C-alpha cells in the first residue's frame, strides 16, 4: 500500500497533467469541433462506468488513470460547451474591466452637414 504522501503527489501530478492536456486540446482541436454537448456527456459517462463492467486489471496504471483522465477531459469539454464557465467570467467585474462605468468612451452623434441645402434655398 503506497504511503499517503506518494498518493497525494500522484493525484496532484495527474490533475496538473490532465489540465495541461485539456488546455492543449481545447486550443488546437476542441474549439474547432462542433458537437452536441449531450453526446459529449454521454461518452464521458461511458468512460466513467465502462472499466468497472469490463473487470480490467487495476494494477496496470494505464487502466487506472486512462479512463479517469478521458472522463475528466470530456466533462471539462461539456462544461465549456454548456457555457457555464463563460457566464461566470462575464459576471465577474474584475475580469471584465472594459464594461465598467468609467471606461466607456463617450460617443457623440453629430448630424451630417448638407451643404447643398443653402445653395438651393429659394427666397
């Protein structure tokens, strides 16, 4: 049985690796693919449940971390497709400083000059 410090370190490295992989995939692939969000969550649930039904060998690290990592990546993609992360960022005023009251530019609408009106005016 591994010690607690080793287990926590493995989980931390796994989480950081998954986030790095997800950000790379999001930048290069996932933003370009248009898919229904419910299909993504269905595939994620399959990857979460399938290893327990298949009876895979838990001693192999590929079978331990692989389906979990794929589930986390698909779940993060589902959250992005749902728009949950965008709403939180738009509501936060510290992130979105352009729309603060003092930063808006004052736009003045001026009427267009019509020089021919004066020439064609009949007295």
